[in-house]
């Protein structure tokens, strides 16, 4: 009888955002941190910030290199024109991308009180 050798295979992990939070919350200064927990490597993170009336005021893109399960990204509290965000309630959507493929989305709410 012959000997059968198994070839190890690795199932690629599915990229998911396990947790996302903006801190401090409420934000009182000009900058915050976006904290993320991921299940697999990502090529980029996109953050979209909306007012409570659903108007998008910010779209930030972060290129990610190297595998990190936890990320802490600097997120200045300004709109797309560089103006400080006014006091109020904001909603955010965090997208994790694997190349050109949108792999995972998380959403949350934060407050700005200056």
C-alpha cells in the first residue's frame, strides 16, 4: 500500500470589523482616535461621517500596511473642507476594504461638545 501525505491548506480568514469606536466620546478637542478590531489584514479603512440629518461631512481614507488586529487611527474633527465640526450628534460608517472589495462595515454615533 502507498503512503498518502496531506497537504496543509489554509482557509483565508474573512475580513470583518469586530469593533469600532471613536474616543473620547463626547469629543471636546480638535482630534479623536478611531479604534478598530479586525479579523484579518485590510488594505484600507474608509471613514464616513454624517450629521444627524444624514448629510455627509467627512470622508477619510487610511492606507493600511502590515497586519494589525487592533488599529488606532488619528481622526481630526474637521469636515472635508477642513472646517471644525460643530457641536452636535454625528454618525459614522467605517469600511474595511480588501483590495477593491468592500469586506465589512461598522457604524456608530459620537458627540462633539466644545
